[in-house]
């Protein structure tokens, strides 16, 4: 797929122009970060949102020093992580018992879900480099964000320049021959800011297949580049640009080897690998009137994905093993009108999204696949928020999606927040959501797979009730949320034998799997509990627990543990020394074939030492007690690992 689309070309030219304006030196100045919550068409304060929201800020990102974003999201209630082995391996996140492709991921406002990979983001390839803030919103968001936001939204915001000139380098080395290098530079002037970050990560990993008799490690490499720039064209108008590029490869092993063992495994199965390449761009213009009554935003964004698989033949030759590509362009306008009376807000969204999917060769025996399909969606949404009395906030959102492939869809959401006093808040929300079938389900051509172009969209309806309570002079905050959702037209798969079915040797059987809309109702319900306790000026204790009951026609869904929990202790041992201890518990869960995976608890410890004003050192100990566990049947995970890193400001 050629990367010569209009938006990409325009943004690359603008990026080059803005880079030329970066001065060689400047004086430092302070920047006060504005707190944003992306739970509305126009950013609002957390206290006016009925959603269950968690935020991971820059201080937490620094103290944890995690490599992968998914490792941090394990602490968020309602989120279940499944990783097939080592760093870079396929990683899925399910929210409140929903499917992995029911979660929308935004990076600087650009949708990161890959249309050519079942509308999912492979969390295994998303690092924490250059990230400033992560907002996690649980519950249906289709009324504002469309199809992919059936169960929630993860909004990732990368760093922007916050002083006249800054430059930082960082390096890390650790177990499994894992190394990370990077640098970031930035400049903030009176009317503009610009920043650039580059990170290189590589790891030899470990052998992720259990009981194979071989010892081949599955490695991973990732190079990421982030560029952001902003300019105040006037007191009312701000222009911003963001560019992101990530590419690399990850080695993996044959799925049948993982499920069955040595009978299906040989040295060449250890040499499978895939390349990935992601590019995204966004231009945004935002106008806020001087009187604060009007807000207009126009944005153009594009994301491109390329995935290529390779394998080794029996004589050791590398050959292509199939590829997918996709491109998404999004044109969006959001206009808002605000009134001081009753804190009213009306917002209108107009959006057009175009998607293209391409699949080529390798998977279907005896064929050279070359498929290209596309689809367009035109959307309109309306949001109204009001405080009829000082203690009460009400909101309603309605959206219509006109899709040239599926039936038009209408979704809605209602929110209510009642602030009993300064320390107690009640939340209630209810809404509907949709998830359109993926390109792969509709048109994919793989060996042993039969696409189904007659699939219809999944539909859900849910409600939730929450209570937030502050105690001990606001030093202790407790949140509880009960959620209940039902899903209809769920897309699952059926398998049937089509050839040699009566043969005594089952290895000669030929089976085919096809996605279908199943009858009946799938249900997800549960309870989320979180607390944050400032024990003293030196100790902060955070805890979370989730109970999830997720069933499909009464049968437990796979890879959704009923019990999840985490405990995090932050200890400021000295002014320049911070120690972070983290425990993450995952209860028993079922996997494909009815296999039960044992519960496990991981303990991780981090120490951050500010050696000087310019130099930070950190030590990270992962899986401290060398827990032996599986998150996906047949794939072993990493044992104990230690890493030492530094950050130096020039």
C-alpha cells in the first residue's frame, strides 16, 4: 500500500517546516499541565463524568519504568491482559469481560486499532516511550466514538515540549538481552512548541513454547519515533500536528506446537517471525472564543498498518507467509456551545471515516491471495450536558453511523452524577453500543478458514452504578462500580470436519472454521473496587479488585478470570530515592478447549534514584519470585528479570 495519501504528505511537509524553527538554545520556563478527561466530545472535569475512569500520569510512568503499556494496564480494574509469551508477543486486553476488539485505543487522537488485524491493537508492540498520560474509560462509548468503542476507550497522550529547550537521553539493559536506547528533544516558545522522541528496543526473549525439546529464543525489535508540534495562530486559534512511526519484528512459534507439543514442533517452527509497520498523522485546528462560549475543532487524521509474516522451509529458506495492510482516514468536526447558566454544554460531531483492507498470499494452500476491499462511514453525534442544580450533572449522547457495508446504526448513552457533598459522589450510566464485523471475518482467506460476508453487527446494552468516597481529609479515596451488560449477535466461530472425517488417524482430518453470529445472549456483569491512600508524605498505597462474570449462553468466556487484583506501594525513602512495589493477581480462567489455567500473582519492584539534577538511575525487578504461569494455553511467560537504566538531561 503506497504511503502517498494527501494527509500523510501534507503533515510530513509541515513537520519538516516546523523542525526548521527549532532554535539551538533558549532559557527554561515553567509549564502548567492542563488536566484533560476524554469522556466527552469536549474535555470535561472528572467530577462531571459518570464514567469509571482511571488515569496513569507521568509520575507513575516514571516510577514504574515499564517497557510495555500493557504491563501498566494490569493495575486498572476491569482490564484483563493475555500475552502469548515474551516481550513483543501478541497481547490482547479485554475490558469488563468483552472481546479484545471492543476496546478503542487513541494515541494523540488517532485511532490505533488495526483494521487488518481484527480491529485490535497488538499491545505487545506498544512501548511506554514518550507517553505523558494514559486515560482509561470503561463502559460503552460507541455513542461518541463509534464501533470500536463498545466496551471502553484507552486514550494515550504523548509528551509535548514544556520548556524553551530540553534534551534527554536514556538507556536500559537487562535480562533476556533486552536493551533500550532513546532520546527526546523539545522546545517551547511563546507562540509554538515542538518535540521529537526516538526509541530503539531489542530483546532476545525466551522460548515461549512449552515442552518442545528445543531451546530457540523468540526475539523482538521495535523502533518508535514521535513528533509533536503546536502553534498559537491567535489568542483563539491553536494548530497542532502529531506524527508517529513504529516498526520492528517479533519472532513466534507455531500455534499447534503450543497446543499439542513436540508432535507438531520442529526447529523451523521456532523461526517464524512477523514484521510490523505503523504510521499515523493528525492535523488539528481548535478555536475557542474569547468569551468562552464557542469551541470549534477540525481534525484530519490517517493511520497506516503493514503486517508481513515469514517462515523457514524445511531446507532453511525464508519465504513470505502472508501479509495484511490497512489504511484509515478520519475527517472530523466538533462544535460546542457553552452557557454559564446551569453549566450547559451542547456539542455536535460530524465525521467521515474511510477504511481500506488488503490481504496477499501465503495462507491459503495453492492460491495467491490478493484481496482489496474498502468501506466508508458517515457519522453524526449530539451531546448535551447540564447541571440543573449545583449538585447534579446530567448528560445524554446520541449518534448515528451510516455505513456503506452494514445497516445504519443508532446508539445512545445517558449519564447522571450526584455530588452529595465534597467527599461523596454517585454515578449512574446506561447506553447502547455496536461492533461491526472485521475485514478478516468478512473477507479473510486463510488455510482452514472460511470468511462470512453475511455477518451483522454485534449490539450491546449496559448500565452501571458507582460511588466515589473521600475519607481522612481527602487522603483516602475509594471507588466502587457495578456493571451489567448484555451482548446480542455476538460473533464467534464454528468448526466442522469437511474431509477424511471418518479416518482413524485424526491427523488426516481436514477442518474448516467460520465466524458466525451466534443466537442467544452473552452477558458481562461484575464489580470494580479501587482505592488510593496517602498513608503519609512518604507512603502511597493503591489497590484494585475486579469480579467479572462473563458468559456466552451460560458458558464462561475464555481468558476472562473472575478475580483480578493489584496492590501498589510507593515509598519515598529519601528526597532522591523512590521505591515502588507492585503485586498483580490473576485468578483461574479457562482457555480454548476448556483448559483451566491456574491463578498466579506477579510481584515487581522498582527503585528510582536521582543521582544529580540531571541524572536519574533506576532498577527494575520483574516477576521477583520467578512465578511460573500461563496467560494463553501452551505459551510460557518470562521468569525473573532485572533491568538497570538511566535518564540524563542535557
